[in-house]
C-alpha cells in the first residue's frame, strides 16, 4: 500500500501555488498525495494535475483543528510555514521542508476545454498582452492609464484579474479559469508581483513584471532578500521572464516590451 501524504497551504494565492510544488514532488517520491487549499478559484486548475488530489478546506477546518485529523490518516503532513524564510524561492523552501529536492520550477496545467473557454479577438497585426488589473492596486505612483495608452499603440491589451475595487478575499469564488485561458493565449503577461504572476509563469507564458511591491517589502524585511525570492525570474533558471527595475519610467517599460516582443520602433508612432 502506498504511503499517504498531505500538503496544507494556508497563505495567499501565490503561496498556495508554491505549496503545490511539494504536492507534485511527494507524488513523484511515491506518496499518494492530497493537497489542501483555501482558494476555490485554484481548484479547477489544480484538478488538471493528476499527481495529487486537491481538496478545499475553509475557516472551520483551521490549522490547529486539522492537526490531529491529518496525523491519524496521513504518513506525512507538510504545512506551509507560518513565515517563509526568504532565503530561497518558496517552491524550493516548501520542497525542502517536504524532504524533496529543492527545485525552483513549478507547472500549472489547463485542460483542452479550459483552454477553449477564451478566444482572443485580435486583428493579428499586434501581439497580445494579458495585463493584470492588480497593476492599478500596486501602482506606487505609476500613471497606469498613460502606460496602457502607450502600450495600446504596439499591442492588443486584454485585462485579467479582479476588478481593482474588489478585495482579494472577497474574490475567492470568482473563477480564474477564463483569465488563465486568456493568459495562455497571450504573447506576454504584464503585471506586478502577485498571484496572477504565479499563474502566468506556471502556465508557461512569458512575463514582464513590476517590482515596486518587492522593493517595498524589502524595506521592512528582517530576513533574506525578497528580490532574490519573489517573482518568476527566481523560479525558472535561464528564463525569459523579465523583472523591471523598481519605479522605472513608463517609457522604459514600453521600450523593454518592444524589445521583448521584437516590434519595430516605427510601430509605436
């Protein structure tokens, strides 16, 4: 009989995706693995990964209440740390806690039906950018409207993520599948460090991301260097993901995206 393992995530969207790395690695070590999550919108995506079974738990199954139940049923129970060390990418850290090789990379999958949920209406003249609405929430003084106006001259912009007026916790029951499908069909994902960046990188879409939020965390960080931990550039070796310099100008952002998408500068005029 195969030994059973449970992985319990307790943090935000990105933390949960990071913990899925331990679930997949434990399965590869021979464990029958169950992955416990608190974000319903991630379950349809995780259900595509046959290496583990994903289960939802809510506020009545708390971290402490679940402890005796898990210990009686599972041979191994891995819990997301209450505080990450910030000494290595979260995917590496959770795998190390699980006794697995501390590999950085992780993957997310969509089914054929989920991929077909979104069809991008594009002229085909411009590349397609999936842009996170979180860019407004984590603008840190950036004129996002001006940036979008400039980018609209070189690409078709499609918005993904929750409305900027909606709190993340209140968006738990808003499906991520359509956004994930749109991101998969896009040439580039643009947004701040956060949950959607984790989704885009895991799906294999090239990412350009703002690092102001990471810089702000670094100011008060007492351990490790968040700049070397957060963001998909730190999760994929030799990756094409680009982390923009914190507080860089909109002009710099546009020129970097032009360079990445290999668009002629004449296209901007």
